[in-house]
């Protein structure tokens, strides 16, 4: 298994299973095989983030932004690192940059969560209503796990737990990360 893709996917699986040291080893091996692919390097940074090694994770992700300044995943992951470090203003800026590069629903939900954490709970609540309405008009819905992060930041703990239960019951892959995601510490 010398494929960098296989190693990054295996690293993600190991991390979700709580085996963060083994995950980091697989991610580092993937980078050794393919040091110039942004997603491969991002995986190494993500594994460091799950280990709560925020300085290392930040340094790795900064390399990704140099490799590919238009890779939204790098900015979204950097935002998660800054959020974990308590730098909410920086996390908001990075998330907004990710949204400008790729307007993903996950990034929109993260932006609402961050705004709630910055003290803008009513605006985040209103933004959540608007996001859900926009998605409904498009025949889509907000992932329950992503909404749970917003509800938690707004202060609606019971609603967040109900949404995580929904995500679990629907076998949403996002629940795999509950045990390792610093946002849920």
C-alpha cells in the first residue's frame, strides 16, 4: 500500500476510531510519498489537529495554502485550528475565505457557529433559519451534524444532542468524528 490516497483514507479511518498516533503515522507516510498534493498534506494537518497539536497543524496547513492558495479545505481546517485555540476572529476570517473560494453548506454552518461563539447568537440563529430556508427552496436540507455545531454554539445544547442523535440514526459519516473533534470537547 504505497498509494498516498490509500494512506490518507486509512489515516482518516484510524483517526475516527480514536487511533490518532497511528493515523498521524499513515498521514506522514502519505506526505513522504506525495508531498506536493494539497489534500495529502492537508490530511497530515488534520491528523495533528485531532491530536490537539495545534502549532504543528497550523504550520502544516500554512504549507498547504502556499502550495494551493485556492484550496478551500486548507482555510476551513485552519479555521478549526484557530477556533480550538480560542482565536474566533481569525477563525471567522479563514472560514469566510473558504466560503469565497467554495460556497459549501458545511462552511456556511461553521461560519454561523463561529459568529455565535463571538457573541452574535441572535444573528447566528437568524442566519441558521435563512440557510435552512435557502436549502429547503433548493430541495436540500442541512446535515444534522453540521446544524448541531451551530445549535451548540448558540447555546441550544438539547437541540444539538437531538440533531447528533438524528445524524447517528441516519448513519451520517460525520458522527464518526465525534470522539476526536476538538469542537465537541
